[in-house]
């Protein structure tokens, strides 16, 4: 019997991107390479950053990064993944919101000498809003913690200045208003830090009706006047009030109630959660899949769980969200700080506990065999400032308010967070002279917006050609 000739021995690369005998495999990511780049830059090495690329090199970098960031969603053909790409193609601002990883790879290792705080990670005009506090009263503050990470304080300011400049641009305002909006955000932040360093107590609570400026007070008053029964009937419940009504956004999966009752019970246990009286015994009444919400999180698993209220008639039920937590875009890109956070759901829950004083009592995290979920309440109080209605002066005013709100979130890093130094004086000293600091960050934002428009055009052209229906693969 003839022997099959043996193959010559070969040495293959280890880790992601290896090639199997069955053919090409997908490239897992360039995460390790960018982490090495970030460490080198943080150590003072002169390195080439992706934002220095141009032409075809930049276009391919954008394509590869978007594919990497959405690899699982592309491979699993997640229902909302293609909708996210369509949404990102529709406007530069949506593209900005959906490409945190692209933005932060351009900043790898940046500002290593600056004071570390717990950053929000994705600062832009839409990530400030009204939510319930521990007493179930509406308050205004930061309200999206998906990307939160310990990083130099400047990372939030650069992302935020870019977001506010781009937001004012998307609203149709000229370059003067755009720059004034970004400047107002930065000066509001520095003003807030100065006040927290002297006479203002960052632990006193979030912005409520008693201390909110008129623009925010109007949103708070409107939120406080909403009826839970009306909100539930209009947005969620079927006519009998027994469960979720099917719609384009809500897909009831009532058969999974026992599964989610077990998940809720585990959430209560691992978070040492004491349910408020309005949540009764935390009995799961119904479950639905939530489609089409957000931009960055489109294509991730998101469920709404209906908890039966004390009245048991559908008028006072509680809606609790279980949202798949993903890896922060900042992980591996920030300068090493020693404040690493493990567990994606726990990281998001940690940020909420630190950055909001007496926030949503339902906020927490729970893991399954396959996913890590962050948990929070969906409330009738949930609302945002309608930036589409803001005048030029309104944009400038709103940006300043959000800057002061972000200052409070950062100032809490050494009160409830892991930072072991006094944040406020360190930030104020690092940002001196303040006029020059504001000018530098605004210049960064202007350049980032110009680059984003070019990236967006590349993305649109690639998307039209089906570039994001597949992932990158490594061939022999």
C-alpha cells in the first residue's frame, strides 16, 4: 500500500489570523498591535498614528477598523447590523457616533502625562439627558456609560469638543457658531472644575429642578409631569396590559419569561439589589427584543423585561433593560494607568455608580454563559434636550451646561471611583494656561471633523460596494 508523502514542517504565526488546513480564517483584530502602539507613544516614542495617514492608506484603515469593530455582528448577520451601517452612511454625525474605535485609534497613547479620571468615553450632545435618580425623581446628567474607562481627562474633552462642533454643524450652523459651541463646552468644564475645587460639593447630587438652568428645567418639568400608566399604554403594553404589544421596535418573546425570571433572580443576587416597593417581588411578566435603538449599539442584544407592579393591572409596571455590554473602545488604547476594569457589564455599572450621585437604583450588571449585560430601568422620565430646535445661542448655552455636568462626573473619580489623587486641582493645573488649552482642543476638534468628513465619504463608497458584509480574512 502506497504511503502518502509527509508534508514539510512549517512554522505558523500564533494567535488571531492563523491559517487552518481547511483554508483562510478571519483576522480577529489588530488590538494587540494598537495596544503596543499606545504603550510606545505613552512612553514618549515617536510613532506613526493612523490620523497621519491619507489617501488609500487611510481609506483601508477605516474599512479594516469598522470591520473589526463589527466582526461578530457581521459574522452572525445580526438583525440591526446592516441598519447601523445604513444609518452611519446617512450622516457624518451618525458616523461619528458609530465609530468610537476609529476615533480613539487616532489617539492611541495620547496625553500620558495628563491626570487620569473615569472618563465617560463617548461624549457628544446626545449623551446627556434626564433619567430617574434613586428616589425616582428626574435629574439631568451624563447618561451613556457603554465606553466608560479610566483615561486622561483630555480624552473626554477631545471627543466632546469634536461631538459638539459636529453637532452644531449638523444643525446647519456656520463655522463661527461651531467653534463657539466647542469652546463653550470646554470653558463650562473648566468652570465646573474650578467650582468643585473651591465651594461646590460634587457629591451633593445631580442637576434637578431646584438648581437647573431654564433650558434644562423645562425638560425636567416636562418629564416629571408624565404619567407612568399613560407612558406604558402608549409605548409598550398590549390593550389588556398583560404584556408587550408587538411592533417594529418591540418583538415579544413571551416563551422566554422563565429564562429571564432566572436571569432577574441572578441579577438581584449578584448586585445585592433591594427592589423598591414599586417593583413588587420582581416577577417577570413579559419579555421583548428591542430593535433599532441607538447608533453605536445597533446589532447588539437588547431586551426589555416587564416587571409587574403592585397594582397588577398594567398601570404601574416597571420596564427593565438588559443590554449586551461590549468591550470599551478605549481599552488597550489609553496610556497605562493601573486603573484597569475587568468585566464589561461590571465596568459599565461601575461607571454609573461613580459618575451619578444617587442614580437609577436598577443600574447593575449580570453575566450569562454567552453575554455580559448591563441593566437599567426604562423610565417615563427619560428625555433629552431637543438639539434640533436649538438656536445658535442655544447650542452655545447647552454645550456649556454639558461641560459643567461632565466636570462633576470627572470630579467624582476620587470620591466614588478608583482614582487616588485629588482630581480637581490636578486637572486645573494640567490645563493651564486655560485659554491656550481651550484653543488647542478646539483645533484638535476642527481637524478631527475635517478628517471625519473624508472618512465618511470613504465609508459611504465602501458600504455601497458591500464592503461591510464580510470581515477581513488571513490567507496562506
